[in-house]
């Protein structure tokens, strides 16, 4: 007598829920790895930009300090006198009648008064 039963194969089928769960875990891990790599890449790019900007800031601060030093050296009295001689300028203190004092005001008069006492004190 022949049996109408199906033959049982030696291959056992795996539960589809387990396969779906494992596939989902693999996708989540792969997505996390991609996100991690992209974040690391953007952080390293930002770090490079920060280092570049810090070096530019240091160079600018060095330039500012150098210019301050040059300016301090240029405004010494010896350097000013040599610049005046170099450009052919002759400067001297003004005479007393040419000095105008703007600090005092006459009660009803002009706001400027010529003072000889200022020049005599100099």
C-alpha cells in the first residue's frame, strides 16, 4: 500500500521570525556603524577647521603685537625728529600770542581767548 503522506526531508525549515529578527539586528548595526562613521568624519573636519582658525588667530595676534612694537618705536622723540628732518619739516613751539586756550570761556564774550600766561608757563 502506498502512503499518501509527504516525504519528510532531512532539511529543517528555520522559523521566519528568527530570520527576520536577525536581519533587523544586522540592519540596525549597519545603520549605527554608518552614522558613527559619518559623525566621526564631520567631527574631524570641524577639528581641522578649528585648528586652522586658531593658527590664523595666532598669526593675527603676532602681527598686532609686531605692529604695536613698531608703532611704539616710531613715536619716540628721536624717531619723530629724524622723520621731520628726513621730510624737511621744521617744527618749533608756538609763540605766546599764537596759543589759543579753549578751556576757559568768558561769561558774555567769545569762547576762545588768547593767553600769554599759558605760553609763559611752558
